[in-house]
C-alpha cells in the first residue's frame, strides 16, 4: 500500500526490523517522532540470547516504544545459511548478509498484509565490516527486491534517498547522518529521546 504523497489525512505506516538493540530502537523512535506509525518485526532463533527472564529484549523494547510487534522464526534459514552461506561468513561464522536478505524479504512480504508502505532498519553505515558497507547495503536490497523501500533513519543523510524520503513521507533533513563504528552518537541520541530499554551491543 502506497499512500498518496503529501496527503495530510493519510497515516504513513512502516515495518521496522527490531532486535531489542539500541540502533533499531532509535530507528523506531526517530520514525515515530516524524509521525510514522511503526510495527516492529522481530526474528527469534536458537542462536539469539537476547532474553531477560521470560521476555526478549525486543518485546521489552517494543513495549517501551509503544509499538505492536510481529514475531517470525528465522531458525530454518539460519541453519541453512550456517551450512552454506550465499554471501559467505563474517569473522565469527556469522552469515550476516544472508540473514539481512532474509529479514528484508519477510518484511517485504508483510507490507500489504500490515498495510505498511516501507521498511525501517537501524543499520548504520560502516558499523559492521561485512553487512553495513555501502555496497553490501545495496546488494542486500537488490537481492531481497526491496530497492528504495528501506529507510535507515540513523544514516539516511549519508545514503541515497529512499522512496519514503522522495515521496515526502519523512523529512530527510530531520533524519541523521551517523556513520562508523563509534556508538557515542547513538548513546547521545538515546539520552535525548529517553530510550533506556535496549540490549548490550
């Protein structure tokens, strides 16, 4: 569903990939500050230890942000990727790009079902040496058939314009230009936005 550009009566909705970590929480918060309705999409799997008590960090984060969260199991994809990753491994046998492509494909498939228009990701340009390089981000979008549909609010101003920006659904000037491996800008933004619930990097 693609709302008419510039229509003030249309509430823009997006699906955000959420992990319970700081970056995805900030991406959701920034989009909500810009008036976007957000639904979180969380992928649980047997490798992920992001649980405190009986509740995942993603669930706790979604509650603190006041958003609905959809959960999908990525274990079958990860088992296949660990055996034979399409894009190869990162430093610690982590099939990062295979994982990102899978998440983007699932999110794309949910757009119509959830009445959403685009995908939000907390990725930061240059933060991860394998999956968050400029060329890697482009390749993942191409392979997942989501070119232009992904908004990365934390690095948007150092990346090409996405469709939500071109359509005027979000104001590019109010997005961020974070890049690199330091998380100091994210911690400062978290303090400014009052984000306190997130898992350790």
